[in-house]
C-alpha cells in the first residue's frame, strides 16, 4: 500500500477514531502530531491543494482563538494560512493523506474511501 500520513490530535475523538480505522485496516501510517510540530506555510498550501479547499474551509471556526483573532473578517488567504501556522489548533482534524490526495476524517467514511483508492 502507498504511504499514508495522518495529521493527528490524540485528544480528539474523531482523530482517535481515524487512527483506530487505520490500525484495523493494517495501515502503518506516519503520524504527525501537528499541534506539537506545526506545519509550515508551504506544507499547509500543499495540503490545501490536495484537499481541494481554501484556507477557511480547513479552519475550525468555532475555536475561541478564531474569534479572538477576528478571523471571520479576514479575506486574505495568506493571512488565514499564517494564522493556522501560528495557531495549529485552528486546523480541522484529522487529516489523512495518501497518494497526493487528502481528506478530513469527518465523517470516518472519508478515510475509508481514500484508503480504497
């Protein structure tokens, strides 16, 4: 099987469920604890391209930091990406990457579909 990577937050139940699914399927994924090792701007831009999303679509808009930073009013894609680099808690999770494609593991069926490709 192709290399699989998961951007994982162990405190998140959805992220733990995606990890369990990967283990159940016998997938040895590279685990990136993105809260401990935040992505660079370049990594985030590459990820957004794989996801086919813009920066706001990847953001957790209900996080307190989103409101504190006033990101709802920000239209500049670069500034939104910079906010996620500085505050990785803003990044939706989990994210599973395989063969240059990525999905957000909500719902879990997204991960199952990616693994079958």
